């Protein structure tokens, strides 16, 4: 019997979607729950591969870069929790700074350190953040463009990703960036939380929008 594998899995371009494990005393991290909810989904002819990164300086970025090497994704979208923000935050700028207010999950608390010694001060996201914002607003989902992903592990991963992509001009085109998510309703009494289903829908809307813009030439 001949099995009908018309297309090898490799032919389907991949979106690498990451979330983080819980940190800072929380027991869950919505970013990982959302990434898991989208694992294996097809979005505009692309397949989502979800992965969890540890909330640990160094290790998180090393794992992300290994995943990029392994999956050769066309898109890399990293997500994390920004507790207290009340909208899906499309991060515009990654800065070359690690300055932690709390220890990471391995106890490290860098202060005033560069993410990449002698790297440039900042990188812009290569996701179409304005178009994504408009797409989210069009769906009635609370969203914003954010000018800083902070100086903790999320910014560290975001900067490291953009630095990596900037150093790969000859390779297959790949765009990437970072999206911060609010608390789940069960995590906070405060206003401005968002249900998991809404966050998952937000990611799908944002990804569909990005894919319609395409990759750079
Ligand atoms: N949020 C943290 C790190 C992990 C996460 O989900 C941050 O904003 O840096």
C-alpha cells in the first residue's frame, strides 16, 4: 500500500510560537496556555509549532535559537505575560538591556547588563505591528502598540531573537517579534484581564494579519 504523503511536512511553512513558564510566584503563565491552544493549528497555509521557554536569562534565548535552527520557521512570535497591562501588547522595540526587578526562575537578577555585549542599542520588531493593531481592533479585541517589552526575560528573548535575525540576511527570510499578554481573569482581581479564549483568538487574528503582509523580499 502506498501512503499518500503528497507534500512532505517540510513544505508547509512554520510559525514558531513561544510562551513562557510561570514566574514570580504565579502558578500559571497565560502565554504558554495560549501557545498550547494554537499548537498544530493551520493559519493561512502555515502550521503553528508551539514551544515553552523557561523564564531564565540565557537559557530561554539559547533554547529559542535552537528551536529556530530546528524548525527553520518563516515567522517567530514570542509571547509572555505582562501582568497589569489590560490589552494585547504588540511590542515595537527590543532594547539591549537586562535589568531585573525580581530574580528569574534560576535566581539570577542581572542589573544594567547588555543582552548582547557590543550589540546595537535596540531593534525594531519585524512584525507589522500597526496592521496587527488595526486587525485586532477590527475584531473588538483590546490591543495596543507598546514601546517597551521591559528589561526582564521577555525583552532579553525579544532582543536576542531580533539580533539573530539581523545577522542572517542571506538565509531564508524570517520575520519575528514579541507580544505581551494580560493576566487571565483567575490570576488577578484587578481590572484589565483577558479570557484565554480571547487571547487565543487575538493571536490568530494577529498572525493571520502578519501572514497577509508576507515576508520581506
Ligand atoms: N513575562 C516576563 C518574563 C516571562 C513572562 O511571561 C517578562 O515580561 O519579562
